[in-house]
């Protein structure tokens, strides 16, 4: 059984204090306590029981010698820190510094908890009455003042921790547990508040992080394509988040990830997207779904990230669509134009699903731009009707009814975007009158009804009745 456990267990059997203890010389009582406290601080075995030590501390306070106990205790702790702990830590400045410091801290903190329990009555009575630091807090203040704030220790601690971070970011193996324990020690020494931790480490760490990610961004941008950059940045962000979670105080994580986002992502977004042979436009032209997904995940949490992607997406869609819709020097088959538009719509629907995760903003932008593209040419109303006419004529011999219905469903999306539906209706009536009616016409009318209105659908149904041979008259 270790010393702390032995002393703690003894508390369960503390006896009533005999009357004669009040007559014991005060100095003798303190001398016994002093020897025990020195042994506890040195992690040595203590001869006296917890009951006996507690009784002597209690008796001193009870007989109005709380000040003697408090000041003498502080003297014993100070002597231990300056004479033993600091000397050992300074001797290790050039070798195993962090391990020696953390070991000394662990042993000291364990001892202070035991001493706190021995002096519990002093904390409840004398310390509270005189508004002083309790035993634990006094112990933390003394360790901080006499060990951590020693200039040589302070400089070496910060240098060691920052060097470990540099090594970690280079991919080298470090003692993460030691780094975590060092950060926890600094937070504990600040009494659970992060002010001391920030002063001793975090401020310099964040400055170093900003400089590192600024240099990393310029290096990646100079050496790689946009695709490589965004994947490297996403991987770096994932590793950094895991590193922050495992080793640092929780307040450091958000600050560090914000710096990474600023330097590695936000400040480079425009340059990445506008790379002529690998930027977002290139990715859209070459159907690089995974790269666009990576870019979306990386940029969406940055200020203005989504907006920049939306602007590029809109520009590219309007360019691609305009090349299909606008008149060319060499005439193009209207059916081919509509077919190309349907292929373009399908491509961008895949971008929406695979790369932009059905983001509402991206869906609205794609729909808005297709409406813009479709209405660039006044001939699109006629071209859509011709495309439907061609599709219906192929039904049953060149295409199955299922294939035809699927194609018509896709076409109806474009019809919905069409602003001049009156012209479309006129062209559709004209083309219907030139077709042999069939069952698929009825299906098409049912699709047009919600887009063009009940009146137009009724007119088409009447036309079918008039045009269809008796044996083909559809049941409406």
C-alpha cells in the first residue's frame, strides 16, 4: 500500500483527542509534524499515522497557534521546493528536462493533497477566518513562484513544448502524454483558470501556429495543383484537430483551428479556385466530383467560402449552357441542343448530389442559372416541343415506353424553367397535329397539365379525340 493510501485509510479510525495533548509543548508538536511533512514531500515512508498527524495539526489550531502552523508549513514547502525540486529541475535543463519537471510536479502535487487532508481543520478554521489561501492553493502558488517562474525553467519549458509541436507537425514521433501533462500542469497552476496557461504557453503557441500555417499555405500553393492543395489542407486540418483534442486544453482547439482556417483556407480560397489548369472551373469541366466535395467541405466553414464557390459554379454553368443555347455559325439540330441541355442538367444534378451534398443554396443557384440559360434564346420554346415530338415518335419502336417516360420527365424540368410557355403551347399543338396519336400522348398530357395548366391539357385531350382513329381514341 502506498503512503497516500495508508494515510487516507487511517482517517477512518481517528480517536478522540486525550486531554493531556493540550499540555504538550507546542514546539514538540510542530517538530513532529515538520519531520512528517518533509518525508511526505520527499515521497518517503512516514512513521506517524494519519490520525496522529491530524491530531497535532488540530491541536495547534485549537490552541490558537494556527498562524504558527500555517507559516511554518509554508516554510517547509518553500525549503523543499528551493532546496530539492528546483535544484533537480535545473540540473536536467540539458537532458530529460520535461520528464524530470513532470515527475517532480506529480510527486509534489500528490504530497500537497496528503498535506491538505492533514491540515483540513486549519483550512476550515484559521484559513477561512483570516481569508488566506488554503493548503492546496498555497502549495500551487509556491510551486509556481519558486519553480515554474524561475527564468531558466520558464524559458526551457516554453522552448521544449514549442519544439515538440514543431516536431509533431513535421510528422515526427513525440511524447504526446508528456505534452498533455505539461499543459494540464499549467492549467492546474492557474487554479483551473487558463490565464496562467495562456501566458506561459498558449500565446506563443498560437503565434507559432499562425506563422507555420502561413508558410505551409504558400508552400502548398507554389508546389501543387488545386486538387492536391485542398486534399493536403483537409488532411492537415483533420490531423491538427486530433492533435489539439489529445494534447491541449479545450480552449486552445478552437483558437488553433480558427488560425488554420484563416491561413490555410480563407486567405487562399480565391487563388485555389482560379488556378487555370486545376481550379474549380477545371474540376467542373472534368467532372472531378471528389475534388469538388473536398473543396466544398473545406470552404463552407470559411467566411465567404460558399459564396465564392456559388459564383464560380454560376459562371461556369452559364458559360456551358450559353454555348449550347445560343445560335452558332453552323446550324445545330434542335433536338441535339435540347439533348445537350438535358445532359448538362444531369451533370450539375450529380455535382449537387455528390459534391455539394444537396446544399440548398447550390440547388437554388443551379435552378436559377438553368432558367437563365434556357431563356437566352427565344427559339427554345420551339426546340423543346420538337424534342418532345421526336421522343414521342420514337416510342414503341426505337425506345421502350419506360425509357421514353424517363426522358420526358427530365424534359419537363426544362419546360418548367421556360418563361414563354404560351409559345411552347402553340408549338406543341402544331406538332401534335402532325403526329399519329398513341397511348403515350395521354401520358404526356398528364405531365404537361401541372406545368402548363388544366386548360391547355383539356385542349390537347380534345385534339387527340379529333385526330385519333376510332380504334386509337384514348380514354381521358
